[in-house]
C-alpha cells in the first residue's frame, strides 16, 4: 500500500488526514497519484489542480511530480508555507 497524508489546510479542505491506496502499474510517480486524486472531482480536483500551490514529499523527502513512488512509500501533500 501507498500511504497518503494531507497536511494543514489541505487536511481541512479534503476532510481527511490521509488514506492508503493500492499500488498499480499506472501509479509510478507523485504526478500519477495527483492525477488519480484529481479524477475524484469536486474539492479534490480544485485543491490539487495542476495550477494549485501544493507541495509533496515522499518518505519525508521533498518530491516533484516525476518522483517515483513504490509500494510501502509514504506520500505527503501540503500547501506551501511562508515564514516571517
């Protein structure tokens, strides 16, 4: 299984702290997972849209859409944060 975690306002907007999805041949990258989640429609496609500012991490390492994902990985999605 691939464990998905949602943080900060994404957690609130998606109304879930996370979930698990089964790995498949067409879920090879972070971008593939985002595309799968967007296909759910509604708030999922709005908050995870390609133009939306969403960051990702795989196993607590910063990730990009092309970052590979395999069975047993943890993928986190979170909005960018600003400091000051």
